[in-house]
C-alpha cells in the first residue's frame, strides 16, 4: 500500500468502498463489500490516522484498520 496521503477512498450504492492510489487510478488497491447497503460516509478517525470509519444505509458504522485492508 502506498503512503497514506496518496490514497483516495470512495463509497458506492453497490455496498462497496474502495481505496485508490492517486498515482494509478486504473485499478483500486482494495475493494470492500462488507456493508449490506450503499456506503454513504467515509471518515478518518481523528485520533488515529490508521483507522477509517465507514457508514452505510444499512445503519451500521464500521471501523477499519488501514494497515490491513487487503
């Protein structure tokens, strides 16, 4: 995985969120489909830069460790 500042996160209506290396946007570096509905929010945890929060129409918030997304 590349440096933290080179990663772009996107959420989608197909219940997935993806991480993209901005230097190579042809293919995502990871795809996660663990939500049961569209992903609406992605937010870095303010006190730990290795954590990402995802929110969804499935009414769940999940916490992810960016060091182990693959």
